[in-house]
């Protein structure tokens, strides 16, 4: 039995609805005449209002109603969609989110200010037709129906499980009543006997007479979210052929008489199927295939799979030492099943980066309005998948990088035109997979990084000595130092020197690395290289001295044999010749100070991070190993050589090598040898 709180479920669905509304509004910013986008935003607001009212979020429903009304006027062509309207509803959307998260909190006069902004965006008093006497003619003294009014007979029934699924038929009747003068007759003939009645099932259908100035589309909008499942018949009554008696709302007999006058004979609502398009059915089928699972349950399942992999490794080790054929067979079967379970679990944890990138559309939209810059946001590689934990941790660092690109990188439109550039600055968010890593980059075509200002700020802050020799890469890496900022003044965008430091710490905590490239006058690009997963990886188990270590298999290019003679010959210049190119290598035995003599037949494991390669000299290659990554203790946070640890089948611990750090060490060794040479 589910223990989910209904209000918690509503909040999850409201969050998805608000995201859809925001996405529709941002799309509408570039296509103000797109009727489909206007309809999509209207439906989102309508859904949020109805769901909020049903779950007791009255303040949310009342506030959202005004935004829905504004977009309803846009749909009907009464007002035009403008950038001011989009901005007003975006601001209102943030208030709606606050009303969802904290419905009982004191939000001050935020709502009234936003509604005033919304009314101004749609033409002032136009948003309140009730106070505009010119817009609505005064009713005549006689109860005669105006010639402009239409009379509709609406007969509908909902599926038996509609109330259990959250549909309130009384809400539909209330919306019909809001369209004009309305009389309702309920058909109860389908209600079963009391002993057969299920309280949660609906067996009532309705016959409604509606007198309204609205057209057929307004009636369809009432049922827009239940059309696929219900039975609906809408018939316009010709008033010239069938006179209609006056409708009086306060008497019980008058509505019945009015219906009887217009309709000679009342019959139960007939099953008139609504036309359904194939895409709607396909969409409905697709929806039923999705299951919402709390993230913590996935994390717990991932931990169990990790423990299973460790136990399977132990079983394999016992089986390999046994002569029992049955035990070996079971061990192989368990190994196969645990591998498939691990792969399936990894797929469940993978999330496309579009869930991360889509958050920045709103950020860029708001910063463009705030700074007065014209900004074009381009997103590439949105289908690239990354572990969900990585996505969650990268959200804040990317916010800092995007804000930094817009504030420091992109120029004002006049400056860009003077420099021969387009008026609109371009920010590109891209993601791509390279081996066992995903590379997420933020690129702009702005002014680039001023090296002189960076050096001057670093020297004044004591980060480097005056005149100290630095490579271009080392100089650019200084912008990630704590408290570093080249901003002339502190603004709400930047200047406090904490953003880029947060980026560096977060990326390093993810066992990643940061690369930065900047060309003066052409722009900058910051690339984050992050592991695809933080849970289980395929590794290559090696021995160095008496210790065992794991090298991520995705970074391994090839393995070579290094004889004792070649090892002695390469002393002083640690290079091996690999297909007409020299590859530096590190002796892990010396690096880890094992104090043991090298094996006669040492091995070189060539690893790569995409563009750079380095060889690692080990004593023995044991074989591939499914590695469950365990975090290092706080005492080992500063040990950059290792990115984590894992438990082997015999219960011992093997450290996981940090490939990026080892490649950097190889590059530093190569540079020192070049200087010495």
C-alpha cells in the first residue's frame, strides 16, 4: 500500500506543471504569434489552478486564475502576446512556486504587485471586465435572452474511476456555470443497488442547458483535460425554431421547466464517443508506462547492487579455488546476472543533461532583461546522459559559469557592433561523452579574459609573486582561486569572488577537472570533465609491490610489457616509443614508495583522458574488475592520487587511481625533462 502523502504528490506534479509553463513562456518569447504555445501555457495554468483548488491550495488557485484569464484573452484575440506579458507571467510563476511550497507563509503584497504588473501587461483595466460597463452591456429589465446569446445543450458522463483519479465533476459544472445562465439535471438511472455500490465510483451523468455569449470553444475548454476518457455531446439549440422560457436560478421548478420547454422529452445521456486522435492514444499509453519513484529509493537500490557485486566477487574467488564444477557453474551464472542487474541499474540512474540545461533558459532570459544585453542561448548534446547525482551537483556550478560568461564575457550591444560582431551575444551550453567522462562546456563569443587584469589581481591578492613566470593555462586557472574576482564593483551578478571557487570545489569533489581556453576579443570556453557515474565502474585491477589498485577501464588504451633491460635503459628519461610517438610513463612503484624490487616482466598500462596519454608501470595486471566506488575518508581528502576505494572479493581494500591527476603528473614530468634537456 502506498504511503505517499497526497499533498506531496500534488507538489511533485505542480513542480512539473510549473516547469512546463516556464518552458512554454520562454518559447513564446521568441514566437509571440504562436497560438499553440499560447494554448499550451493556458492549459498549464488551468491544470495548476484546478489541481490547487482540489488539494486545498486556495491562494494558489485564486492567484493562478488571474494569469489564466490573461492568457484566455490572448487565446481569444482580445489582446496580443507581448514580451511584457511573458515577463509578468514568469514573475507570477515564481510566486506560484512559493505558494505551492509555503502555502501558509506570509508572502506580503507580492501577489498584488504581480497582479498589477499583469494587468498593465494586458491593457490595464482590460483584465477586469466586471468593472468596465462599456465592455458588458447592462442587462435589460425584461428577462428576455439577448439575441447574441447562444443556447447549448450539453450532455456528458465521466468514467467510473474519474473521482478516484482526481477529477471533480462539480468543478466542471461550476466552470459551465461561469460561462452564463446554466440549469443542470442529473441522471441517476445508472446508480446500482446499495449492496453493489462502490463509493469511489461515479455513476451519474448530467444534462445541462447553458445560455451564454461564449462560443463552442469555451465549452470545449471546460472539458479539455478529460476529453479523452469521457462521453460528451454538445448541441446548439435554434432559438428561432424552439422558443426558450426565461430561466430563473433561485427556484427549483423553473430550471426544470426551462429544460422541458426547450427539450420535448428528457432521455438518459447517450454514449456519444468523442473523436480521439491516434497521437492522443499513444500519449496516453506512454504515460501509463512511467512510474514515479523517489530518488532515495534508487540510491538505496544502487547500494544493494553494489553490495551484491562485492559478494559476487567473493563467490567468484571461492569458485576459482574450488574443483566443484557445480559451484563454478553457479558462480558464472551469478556473475552474469549481477552484471546485467548492474547495467540495468546504471541505466536507471542516467539522466539526459537536458534536464540540467533547460534550467538556464529562464536564467538567461532574466539576465538579458536585467543587463540590457541581447543574448542567444544555444544548447547542444542535450541527449547526453549522466548519472543523476552528477546532474544534481553540477546545477550550482553551471549557474556561476553562465552568469560569469554573461556578466564578464559578453559585451553590450553597442560595443559588439563597434567590434564588428552581431548585436546578440552567443552562449553555448554543450555536452558530449568521451570515454568514461562527459565533457560539459560553456562557451561565449564575448571579449575573452584579460590576462593583465588577472595577473594584477593575483599579485595584489598575494596568490602569486610579482613577475612570477606562469604558463597561460596556469594563469587562467587563477580565476578559480578563493575570493578572486576582477569585477570593478560588487553587483547582484558577480564581484564577490566566491562563484568560481564553488565551481572548482564541486568539480573536484566529483573527481573531475576543469579546462579553460580564452582568446582575447573572441570569447572563452570553460570545459568540465566529469565521470559518467559515481557508483560502479569497470576497472582494471593491477598489483604494485604488495598492494593492489584499480584503474578505470574506460581510460585504459592498451597494455605493454616493459622488460628489466628497457626499464634500466629508460632511467633518467621515462619514455616509451609507441607507434612513432613518445609516451611518458610513471613508475608507480617509485611513486608509492613500495620499497620492493620490480618484477622481471613489468607491464605498462597506457591511459588517456582524450587528448593526453601517459603510461603507468605496474608489476602485474590481475584482470578486469567490477568496481564499487567507496568514498575516501575526510583524512584523505587532500590525497589527489586516488579518487576512491573499493572492496575486493577477499575483503581487502584496493585504491582507485585518479587518472586525471596521473596524466597531469606525466605532463609535468615531461616538461621537466624538456627543461633539463
